[in-house]
């Protein structure tokens, strides 16, 4: 009986404990919910913690307070902000006031203020007690072309072209001039770095360190250190045969070739080195061979450059891999020793078949065009001469045609006649002054060109008749007959000399 009473008592204690615990939990929950509700309600008209626009923290601010804060810390400071680009030894700056800045402050405020407002109470409370960093942009934008021009201006001041190693010949002594490294601004990286730094603290400048690359020249000192001697030279006169335009073209072209270095096995292309002959690059119209005639064309005269270089290279024991003679003989080099070029059509090429690098020096001094070829002195153990053999000459005819559109007796040359030639060019190899080898370099045929002259066949227009020879009209005839009768009556008949003879 006692045991049953004890069990009932324990059961009652458990129930009471559960009820008390439940009441406590309910009270805590109600209290918590009440606190949560009050906290959430507090922020119903405020920005949630962790909310910012750009770099301005708006946590706990009202809409009015937030707008004023943004004006003070962002809008008013933007025009005074600068982009500052630092290089190794100089800084460059650009004011924001020149960037044509645009933004939408009201839209940003609305978005930031409404952040989290549509969530349930638990999610809202979580934002309040454990806020995330919520950054809202103003839709900030700027004129990227202004920044691009700013970067281009920096590049103009920073960039420095590398200088190739070169050869200097002073009084027969060959000197090596060391190369110099260049500098180049990485414009793409700088533009990205600036763009990524634009949205930040408006009270601070956008400061970026420029990345500048070191540019190695194509020809470094080590590549041409073995070049120590002049191995061949050839020159032609252009001052006495050229107009100022032709001379200009020769000098521009020569300058583009001067300083060219070819390592063993490398190929020289005249058109690739010289580039297209355009007005933008300074070339002018001058006499040039076009087909079977001499005409005017842009870049006229540069075939003298290619031909002079061709002879220099031949004398250096390097044969062409691509070379074409003119359709007509050239006056500045012997027959068979010319090399014509035409952008996009005809090129002059050769491969450095020597065991050493070569250095090409081009000089156009206003009267004489000179090309010097430098390499290692070991190559001077042998020397080379070039000579030609004209083995056939073909005379050209001059054809004439009557032309009724030209005045009688006038002659007009339509096509000059040019004599044709077949010519071989040889190279002699000499060692210790003796010829040890003879080699055929080329066998060219300059085809004869028949001339054509037009001769005028048009008769001159007849001259107007004199008035005294004018044929009388009918009335005049009558008048004349009347006068004639009167004269016959008044004067005796006169005898002509013929009548006298007869008598």
C-alpha cells in the first residue's frame, strides 16, 4: 500500500516538473519573440546593419540620414578625387571632374533601404544580429575613352624603343656599339587595374602602380660580337640621275635597310624589311619601269636600292633565293646585275649561308648609294669578283603607222624601241690573288621592244578664197556683160603676145 502511494507521488512530481519547465520555456519564447519583434520593428525605418553604398556605411541610419551621409562622404568628394598612376620615376594624375561621371543615388538608396525588408521575421532578425557585408553600387560610370587617352599619353612618355646593337666603321676600324633595352607600358593591365579600383573610398584617390615591361632589342651585342670586318661593298650614283622625289625614295628605303642583322640561316626579304611604299611613309612619285615603258609611280627609284644591295651581297658570296631582272636595262648597274622589286608582286630575297652573322650598312648621302656588308674576318681569306658577258644583242625595229587624227607631218612616239640583250653573270672566287673557281650566277634575257611611232596624215583645211576670185552671181553677170559691150565699142582689140607670134 505504501509502495503504490509512493509511485503516485513520483508521477505527480514529474507532471508538475514538466508543467513548470514548459511554462519557463514558453515565457522565454514569448520574451524572445517579443525582443525579436521589437528589434525587427526598430529597423523597419532604418538601414539594416552591414548595409553600405559604395564605401559609405549606412547601418542604423534613416533614409534622410543616409542621403545626407552619402552627399557628404561620396557625392561632394567625387569631383576632387584623382586617378594617380605611379611609374618608377614619375607620377601621372587625372581628375575625376574630367571623366563625365554618372550615377543614380536615389536608386541605390532605395535598393539598400529595402534590403531584407521582404524576409520573414527570423531572417530579418538574423541580418540584425549577424549581419553580412551588403554593398550596393550607385551605378557609377565614367567615360572610358578619357581614361584610355590618359593611358595613351602615359605610354608616349614612358615607352622607349630598344636600340639594336650595331657596327661602327671609323677609319677602317670596326667597333661594336652595344644594344640598349627599351620600355613598354602594359596598357591593358593598367586599364583593368584602374577600372577595378574606381569604386572605393571617395575621400581617397585611385592610386595604381603601372607595370612597365623591359623590351629586348632584336639585335643584341652577343649576337654580333663575332662581326669584326668589312667583307664586301658596292656603290652606285643616284645624285646625278635622280629628281628630288626619286632621291627622297632612295634615302627612305636605304634607311629602312641600314642596320639589318641576319644570323646564319635567316632569310632577308626586301619587301618585308622595307615595307609598303606609301605616301604616309614619305614615299613620292618618281620615274619607274612599268612593263616596257618608263612611267611615274609611287616609290620610283627603290629598284636602284635593291640592285645596289644585290651586288653587295653577291660580292659577299651570298646568292639570291629570289631575284628578277627588269624588263628594260638599268643605267645604274651593268647588264644582268639588277634586281627589280614590286610590293606584293616581286621580291628580292637571300639566305645568310655564311657560318657567321652579317650586318648590312646602308648609306645614301645625297649623291652616292653605298651598301657595306660586315661579318667575321675569317671570310676575307677569299675574295670575289662579279662580271658579265653579253653574248647576244637583238636590235629592235621602229614601226610607223599613219594616224588621220594627227596633222600631216607631225610624228608622235607611242613606244620607244629598246635593244634586246642576252647576258650571263659570273662570280670568280679568288684566293691569294688567284682564281680558284668560276660560277654562273644568272642568265638573263632582256627582250627587245619594238618601237611605235604615229605619223600624221590629216590634210590641212582649205583656206577661204579671196574676194576677187569669188564667183559672180546672175545680176553681176548681166552688169559685167553690159560693161564689156561698152568697152568693146570704145577700145580697139588688143593682141596678146601669142597673137603677135602667130603673126
